[in-house]
């Protein structure tokens, strides 16, 4: 369940007794400007998390692909990713495929913790492919986004509950956690996730029967951009029926938030990519190319 209200009282962190040791993977990345482009200057990894060598399809922007070689996450595993973008740097981070959280055994919880720090006059585009929570998975997710006052950020998160092709749902699984956005040391937004696969009422009323929910966060307070994104989403909503997609945008203290429900990740990705390209056109004056890794 997505709750955009700020809440300090809810502790969504699982107790130590609920976590049994599995893969403990960490990846720390730092991006800095060098000459006329951004480089991955520091990289530290432990366990099965890695980054492919940087690519430069847009000359100065550093594209990096996050890799999890085991191909899936199980109860007891913990993935921790930290990325920092130094002043005047510009990085785009994505993944080659969905992150799959498999069925948990004996109540073990899988964890994914992400911290993204974007410093003054820098850009970060955080564009991972979807999280897929298999039936009976137990998962805890946290994402903290720390932005300087002049930083620019675009990032999305897609959550798929069960495999849509099998119409399986989450079963007895649970997904908990939160995403926080801080700007100039002020917390602007907290999105709380608390989904129980047995909560049929929420599946019917909250998710409206859809299996995917997604949010796209963009740091921009321009009324013109809000109007442009709204027009684009209206166009996409006419292309897709309300049985295929529900999508809308709001503006909260300098952040555009696009929210979507759908049955297929391809539907949401199609719409989010169009928004991403439109925003980039406004920010930098050109439309970016879609990362080639998404086509493999």
C-alpha cells in the first residue's frame, strides 16, 4: 500500500530475529566530473553486487548498469546500494532486468536498502527496471534520496506483486518499507509501502485489481512542465484503456510525482520513458536515447 503522508511513528524495519544470514551484498559508487564528462571515480563492492563499466551514449553523461549476478533475491539476503553524485556531475543508473524476490522460507526476510545522494548542481537519473515479488516472498525495502537545493533528480520505482502471466499474486507474502526524499536537509516526501498478499480488500480497492504499482519522482516546480506532463499522461490514458492503465501526476513542494497502476511492466515503462524523455528535453534541450540494455 502506498501512503504519501509523512509518518515518523511507523517503524517498518524488521527485527533482527526475522532476518537469517544470506548473501550480504554492498555496492558503493561515487561519480565526479572530469573534463567534459562524468566518471565513476570510486567503486567499492562486497558480495554479489557489481556495476558494468560505464557507457557514454550521450558523451558527457555517465551511464552505469547495476548487476546482481545471482539473478534473484531470497529470504535472508541483503542488498545495499549507495550512489553519490558530486557537484556538476551527471549520472544515469539502471539495471539490465527486473530484480526478482523469490519465495521466502521459514519467515526469512529479504532486504534491499538504497541511498542516493545528489550534490549541488548535479544530476542523477535513477531508472531501474521493476521489482517482481514472487508469491510468498517477504521483503523489506528502503530508499533514501538526499538532494542538495540545486540538484536535479529523476527516479522511478515499479513494484509487481506476483507474476502477471500466471495471475498468482503475492500469496501469503508481504512487502514493507518506505521511500524518502530530502531536499536541502528537509524531508519533503515519504512513501510508505505496507502490502500484505492476504489483504483482499486492498487488492480490490487499493490496487483496483492491478498487479503493478509505480511512482516516478522528478524535482521540478515549473507549472509549465507540470502542464506538459499532464497533457502527455492524458494522451497516454486515451491510448490505453482504464482497464490497462491508471496514471496521474501531482506536484508536492517542488517534486512532480507520477503514479501509475497497470497489469504489465511494459505498459508503465512505455509511459514513464515518454515522461523521462520529455523532462530531459526541457532540462537539457534534447531527447535522450533509451538505454540499449533495456532491449536485451
